[in-house]
C-alpha cells in the first residue's frame, strides 16, 4: 500500500475529510511507520540482491541513495550489507575497508595479484572501489532500505509489507481517537498491540532473529535475542 492510500483509508474510517485531520494523519502515519520499522531489525527492510548494474570508472563514487536499482527502480539504501562483482556471471564479494585502512595498507593504486581483487569503502553515502576499475564491470548489492519521511499526497509504497499494514493502520487510529477524545482509543491500541505481536512472531519464524529496539510505548511485545 502507498502512503496516500493509507491516509485516505484512515480518513474514510474516521469520516473526517478536513484538511486539519489529514495533516495530522500524515504526521501520524510517518511517525508510526518510522517507529515500527526502527523498533526491530525486520527482514523485509533488507534487500538480498539488487539488479545487476554495470559501472565504469567514471561512474564512481556510487551514491547509495540514488544509484542502486531493484526491479529497474532506484531504491535508497541506508547501509550496504555486501557488494559483489558479478562480471561474466562470476561472483566475487568485495571486502569492506575504510578509506584510511586502504591508504595505510596500499602505497599505490595498482591492481593486486592475489584475492580479493577489489575492496570497497563507503564515505558520505557514496561507494568507491579499490583499485579503481579500468573497464566496465557488473555489480550487485545487498543492503538495508533507507527510512524516509513521506510528503503529503505521496504515492510511494510503504516499506511495511501490505500484509502488515493493519499494524500501522491501528497505530494511527489510536492516535486519531486519542486526539478526538474518542473512547475507541483503548480498543485501537489493543488491536495495534496484538497485531504487532503477531507480526513479530511471523517474522521471527521466517528469519529466526529479530533485534528489538527501544519500545517507546512500553507495551509487552515479545523480545527475541539476536544470537548471531
């Protein structure tokens, strides 16, 4: 579901189409979306592989927020999990280093004779490779999606999958009912809590690990330990 569609659904549920409430709903959707996504290390925020993309020497550095495609559309990355050289359908994982480490370990930019052939480093949201490539090569990326604030009327898809969007819906309904001093606020909060617990259980079964962040609402959700 996209951002604007959820806002419209909530307005319809409240039967309130005023500009004032729409502005507040958009604020609450952004707030709830960010909170839910940040509270746990959800698997759905990770992209296993991007598209295979060809880059030449002049294309570097690569902006991780604008230059990585998934299904032919740019997807902003918050952080890079892994980078692969897939030229000629051979997979070679590049080794992550800091720019400072590379400067210390290598006196020049000549290609290395022994693996790993390439290193990469990230600085100010930009990826560079070492040694610099001299011809076009193909790369794929594994990464964590970047959370962003949705603008009013945005038709951008939410990062929370459709099957879990009711968690966010109930969160915003709770906020809206509290704002309207409506007695249904407690029921909406209970629904939100139950749905979030189910979401945690479903994702834990899928991945085995969900890291818990700060729980700002202090509700008794299951806490799973990251034992990697």
